[in-house]
């Protein structure tokens, strides 16, 4: 049964709005700067089929598990999860899970706000026509100048993070709901417009062929690991974001249905942007690349050579900034809920405290690029260290512990009560996957991300 106090939790205005907000949280930069390259390198539609299978075996059951925990706790994880541990008569060590999740979210969010600040800077460059006729070397020089100018980076960081704090402080309906609804519509509209512009210029065919050529021989072990990792990371699992958003879900409805709609929306948008990105790369004769190289070097060079590249650059970098912002809002939410519960302060105070801590972390990351060789310290630089520990180690580990707790520790009666509307056969299939498929698959994701196996990321 749900915990007392659930009535005091702010709610989305409808189930549909929750699905929209969750899709906005899951689009993420991974679908923009990693998924297209994976599709291109690992067999096109052959990789897509394996990726969909990974979503069904790993992503869907784990997303449902995080939603189940949210329905059980009905509040911030650090404040409510200990009661779940006591109810399950589990070891006290399980109480560390919420803190592991929050640390992971904070580390990843610190990296994300820096990337968001770069995207805002690139958006203003696109608006001013700065990418017109630019070469790959010119783009590289521009990006290097940006990251090595902390006074510029701090300004954009403050703007990006300030917008996140303001929306979060406005609350669920006045802030998060409006931002998610408008943001998702803007992203879908921008990507659809981008495809139309490329179609009108006759430059869409190569991207379609690159995306959907069926070449299973190109998959290999790396392709299989990459599909697993992408299926996990695309859903923003293991960082408390889906838990926090589901806490605000109005009563009623079947959680598996909501989870399936979120995955369908995320996958549809991932395929849309894949065709868009690969079409741009093909039009400029570039190979498929991933990560910051794609976003801050390859794409501007490709856009600079197009007759309609100026308009397209504005459209794309506006959408990329919004995508990053929507994910940042989702990762911000569990931190705000936790602070509000533990410090007994209002939402505005919690949002400001979270924002200040992230601004200081962002200041460290932005400054590190200018004052240390290559932006690196011992081992990983601050930026790489935050991303590695938060994204590749703590998030998969947190998700693994969540799967084990919901699948094996939480009493059967409690699981079944939350999923009472789910048919018995579907419930048993989900429980079997959560117990026997999700843990070993997550272990592979963890080992690959930590570079113990060859990492596909």
C-alpha cells in the first residue's frame, strides 16, 4: 500500500502529462550524440532491432521497477526508503541506496549543465550566422576557445542553471509541467522541420540508407554491448529522475502501460534524430562520430556547407539545448525533493541550494579546462572524472541495487499490490525478467562502462 502523506505530494495534471514529461526526460543527449553513430557503425536496422530487444529485456522491466518503488514510497527517496527497508525486514545497508542514487544524479547533472552552457553559446553563434562556410578546423578552434574561456563559460553556465532553478522552484504544474510540454513539442517540431529542410534539398536519402541498411555482420560483441548500454542509459534510470517524476503521477492507471508509452516516444524521437544527424554527416562526406566531437565539431562543419544551413543550425541547436535542459530538470527533481524533505524547507529554498551546489561544481569543471593541461587532473580530468564516476559507475550500480531490492527483497504482496491492475501473466513475466534478466544485463553495462570490458560508450 502507499505510504501516508502521498496526498501532500504535488501531482501532474494528468497521466498524459506525466508521459510527456517522462519522454522529455529520456530523450537526452545520448539519443543525439551516441545513438546515430551506433546505428551507423553496427549494422543500421540490425542494430535497431537488437536495441529494441534490449529495451524489452532490460529497459522496460527496470523502468517499471523504478515506478513501482515510487508508488510505494510516494516521496523523496532518503526520507521514505528506510520505511521500505524496515517493512521488508532487510539489512540496514540497503538504506544507502537513495544516497548512492542522489550522488550519481548530482555528478551527472554537474556535467550536463556545462554541456548545456556550451549549447547555448553555439545557439547564439548559429543565430548570428557564425557557422556559415566554416571549416572543420575553424569549428575546432571556436570550441577550444569557448572551453578555455572560463569567463564566457561561467556566464552561459549561470544562464542555463538559472533557468533550471527557476522552473524547478515554480513547482510541478506551473514549472516542470509547462516546461516539459512546451519543450517536447519544440524538440519534435524542430527535428521534423529539419527533416523537411533536408528533404527539400534532396539530402535525406543517404541518411535513410545509412540508418536502415540491414547488416547483421556489423553487430559483433561491441554492437550487442552498445545496444544494452544505450537501452539502459536512454531511459535516465538509476539516478532517481524516473522515481521523482512518478512520485508526482496521479493515482490510477497501469504502470507498465505508462512505461511502454515512454519507451515508444523516446525510441521514435531517437530514430527521428538519427536520420537527421546521419543525413547531415552524409551530405558533408563525414564519417559517423559521437559525443562532443559530433555536436561541437562535425555538425557545425556539415551545416556550414549547406545552402539552408544557417536556419537549420538555429533549429538544431535550439532543440539540443532544450533536450539537455529537459534532462537536467528531471535529474534536478530528486535532489530538490530530498533537500526539501531532509532540511524541512520549501521548494524554492531546496531549488536554490541545489542550484548553488551545481554552480560551484560547474565553476570547477569550466575552470579546469583553462587552468590545467587539456582540462585534466590525475587520471581523469574533473569533467571526465565526474562523468565516469557518476554516469558509468554509480548509475548502473544504483540501478542494479534497485532491481535486486524490488525483485528479491520487497515482499511479493507489496509488489503485487502496486501492480494490481496488471494481468497475472504479464506480472509474472515482468518479475521473471527483473529477477533473472535485468541483473546480469546491468552487470554487463557496468563492466563495460567501467572499462573492465571493452566499453561501447
